[in-house]
């Protein structure tokens, strides 16, 4: 047999004669017969990978505008085009045919599904999953939609959270929450509804602030929902220890005979006095410190948000939240994050949740500041969107204030929520001294400023 060079192969030539040749191109072979085939991005069409700005695009051969970074577009017509993208097109993930196809300056959006978020332009922080989910959203922010055509008709609405096929698919307002198949699908302009259950809807297309849980608990939750269907109010008589569904009148009657707990809500005071009611056998104290304030942006005179004050009951402290960093803080625009618990021994305690950090802007960009951390009582301040001040936390929530937004510089971080504790005291003393933690102060010297946190609160549940 004719000798063959190491790692070569015989290949018939034009004269039909076997010829000693080396494999070349994208495939090689070694003398054990192992074949190696190499395929790189340069071998594929309709693929762009920008190693400088970290953009990966599969489905169209485009180069995004300078400054657009960290985007992943996967699918035919998915994501922004070279003509429509801006330096603010940042951190978007679009997967599916035409997902995010109209995007211009949108940022921090995620879409999975054909035509999902297809109309998005400048909207931020939207997350949708499902074919045509959120398909008409243009400049809405902080929406979450999961399910086929979920939140389909929404254009400008924000802060909606819906899960389920056709969930709130005709809604255009803000702040709706829905879970279930076709839930809320008759709502159009209504806002701030909470609907749970398959095909559960509000009374009219414009109804707002409505609660409906499976048709069992319904009503305007700002004034108190109705009792569950099939239940009526009752008044408990002396010595009757059964469990019943009842109105406030029932609770009052039961308390008068020693059958139910009472509550005191302490919302202000420094070194004030709580007085234990007569015949009270035990108390459960729930306390939250003051929330930290949000930080300012990096312009003007940058300023960190103020720290919240400690809430104190019987010398036991619920530590106040730490204020958010300004846009020039270290790290830039970080949310408030304290790690030290308050002093004193409580039955249960948990550190306040940290505020979120801000995005960092570029010329022409629209970026949110950090949101305040939420206490167990809720009410955290939302972040400023673009060139805007942050939003204050609710009074006596103990939650953090929102950080300032920024369009062309770094925004401020959100404030940390105050620490929360619970303290059970059997055979309580006649009186106790308490202090309500002050809210962390808003900033005042930035071009756009972070907002104040929420003051602290104490709830005392009294058992007889």
C-alpha cells in the first residue's frame, strides 16, 4: 500500500487517482481518526455579536446605536433596529418573533413570546411571557404579564401584575392585580383592582379599588369587603366560645364579655406612655422602626437619604432603616442596607429589607432611581422615573423612601425599611414607655431628590 502522511487522507483527484492531502477549512483529523469541526459566529447569517457593548442579536443583521448595551434579541424581527435604537436601549431581553420590535429607548425589559411587547418604545422594567402578552405597551413601566394575550390592550398603563390566559387583556389603567384564566377581562379603564380566580371580573369596565377572590370575598377594599357568600353577621353571647364569621358589632360585643382581643395603634410619641387595659392578661407588641429616606441624583449637591429613627418599646429597639446613597455614593446610587439589629431581647425580629439601587443614565436616557425597601406593613416609596423626584413611603409604614431618578446622570438609591420585631409579654405591667421612630429625611440639595421614608409604628394586641 502507498505510504500516507500522518493525519492526512486519500482524496480522488480529477484523474480519479487517490491523492495524499491534508484536511483544511473548518474540519481537521488526527492519526487516531478523530475529526474536529469548528463553527463560529462568523459562519452564521443574520447574527450580530458586539463584544464592545455586549449586544447579541440572532434573527437580524444589525448594529445598534452607540451606547446601547447588554441587549439580547433572539428571533426574526426581535428587538430594536439600528434606525430605532438609542443610547438608552439598555439591558433588554427579547425572545420570539417580533418581540420588542418597535423599541427605541426602552430599558430593563424582558419579553418571551411571539409579538410580546412588540409595540414597546420607551417603557422600562416590563416583564411579559406569552404570545402577544403586553403587545401594545409603549411607554408603560413596571408591568408584569404572564399568559397568552395577557395585558394585551394596555398602552400607557403601569404597575400592573397579571397571570393567566387573557388576564386583564382589555385593561388600560394602572395598578391592577389578577390571577386566573380570563381574570379581569371586562375591565378597561378601571385601576387598582385585585381579582383572583378563573373568569373573575369587576362589576363594570371602569370599576376601581375592587376586591374579588373567587366570588367569595368581594367589595371595595378601601371601605372593607363584604362577608363571604353564605355567611351572615352574628353577635356572640357571654360564654359562647365558638368561632363565627362576624361584623365589627360582633367583635365589640365579644370584647365586652372578655372573648376577643383589643388593639392599640401607637403612631407618634417620644418617651410616651402606653397603659395596659384593666383585666388584660397578656400583650403582643409588633413594632417597626422608621424607614430610611431615598438618595438624590448625582447632579446639584448630591445627598444621601436620612436614616430612620429607632422605634422603642420597653427599652427594646426596632432599628431605623439606612438612607439610600446619592448618585455619587459608594457604590453609585446603592440602596440603603443596614446589617445591625436593634438592642434588647424580642420574641422575633427581622432586619428591614434593603432599598434597591438605581440605574446609571446616559445622554437622553430615562432611568429609574431605587425603590424603597418594604416593611411587613407595605407602603414603600416608588422610585423616580427619569428626571423626577422619588416618592415618599406611607406614614407609619416603616418602609423606605424612593430614590431620585436621573436622565443623564446616576439616580439615587431607595431607603431601607425599618427593622421589625414582635414581643410577647405575659402578665404585663401597668405601663410601658415607648418611642416611635422618625422617618428618614428626604434630600433637598440634588437636582432631583429622594423622598422621605415612613415613620415607625407600634401595634399592641391585648388579650383578656
